[in-house]
């Protein structure tokens, strides 16, 4: 039962991330997209046992990919732009830079709750590498499904990570007002 609660809490926090990204992007504050790359390194490493690194640290604003695991030959693009045009641009960049020679798989993580793609991407791939929009585009809902399939210890680790990164650990039974917090602090320090 505890893992069920942790999955629920994990999904709440991941949905909060989606909402925050959408809200801030709407205000033209895109820095959350950059910090999301670091966030997803750790989350994906926990879920899949990968060893992702941020490619942008070694190559400023790297073409087509943000994260990579050279050992497992996985490349990741993290984006909040869920348009087919953005997916095509990523695929074109991956093909043009011949990144398929370094990485066997390109995964696009879209920071949206749910997105269905009806567009075809064959023209961007040009038979140079495999890309399956059903398997290689991860939305937040798909990541939550992958988390649900993990064992208890992994789910607990993910929930703890999400609490630390996205939410503050909240005691839902004792939510303070600012006035109550100051009162509690003054009582304990007096």
C-alpha cells in the first residue's frame, strides 16, 4: 500500500513540474527548461539504471541532444515543446550530426502530461536510424507508467528524489500560515 501512495505522490509532483514549466514558459521564463535537464538526468538514471551526463556541459547548447549515456549508447532530448516541428528538428539534428553513430537510441522527453503524435517522422530520419514515436517519446504520463512498473525500493527512491527536487516535504496535516510559523519559531527559540 505504501508504494501506491508513493506513486500517487510522485505523479502529483511530476504534474506540478509540468504545470510550473508551462506557466513559466508562458511568461517567457525559459530557465526552468535548462534546470529540467539536470532534473531528468537523475530521474532517468534512477528509473532505467542509466549513466546519463549533460552533454551541454561539454558542448554548449549541443545539437539535437541534451543528455547522453555513452556506455548504454542512449541520447536524450529534454523539451517542453511538444510540437511535431520540434520533434522533426531534433531528429534532423541527430541525423545531420550523425549522432546515430555514437548512440543506438534517441529518446525525446517531453515535459507535458500527455501528447499523442499523429505526424510521421520518416522524412527527418531518412532511414539513417530507428525512431518509434510510440516508444521513443516519453511524456510525463509515460514516465509515471514506467515508475509504476518498478519495485518498491526504486519507487521509494524516486518519490524521495521528487520530494527533494520539486516539492518540499509537506506535513499535510499541519499546514501553517506565516503567522503560525513565526509563532512556532518564537516559541521554540525563546
